[in-house]
C-alpha cells in the first residue's frame, strides 16, 4: 500500500524524493546517522527554490535549516 505523501512536490521529483526519504529514515533507524543525514541533504537539494512547505517534505526542510 502506497501512502500518498509529498503530493505537493513537482511530479518530476516526487518518486525519487519519496524513495530517498524512506531510505534515509531506514538508515537513521539503523543508527547510520552520517549516511542518513547525507541522504536527507540530497533530498533537501531536490526541493525546488524557493524552498517552501511541500506537505511532508517540510520535515526535510526543517532538519536542514
């Protein structure tokens, strides 16, 4: 079952962003913090300028400010 998250992100990055944030979370849970934070940074870089609240992606934005 796919959860509809990040729906407000532009369609061209939605899939990759969703997949990467899931992987970053899994890495974090496994205490692989450096790799997890690097992946979250990549996710943050994918969010178009100006950075704004795109639903759940706001968690990525907040963690990078």
